[in-house]
């Protein structure tokens, strides 16, 4: 009678599920981290936009005081 020997030719289901679980956890951590950075970036962009708008209105007020000579 022949005995069959186990040949390790691939990964087990447990190993594959474990690796997929680790990848999903890392992806979730990266998503939370990136979303925090994006929120901060949107806040900074809004601050710059409001600052630029106020500078533009001040510039228009200053320019309106001068006479246009047509040059």
C-alpha cells in the first residue's frame, strides 16, 4: 500500500484570510489618516480663499481712489 505524503505547494485558507485581514486593517488606518489630512487641507484652503477675497476688496478700494489716465 502506498502512503500519500502531503505536499506543501500553496497557502492554506487560514493564511490567505489572515493576510487579507491584515491588508484590510492597514487600508482602514490609511483611509482614516488621509481623510484627516484632507480635512485639514480643506480648512487651510478656505482660510486662504477668504484672505485672498479680503485682499482683493482692499485692492479695489485703493485702486478706486486713483484717476485712470488711460495708459
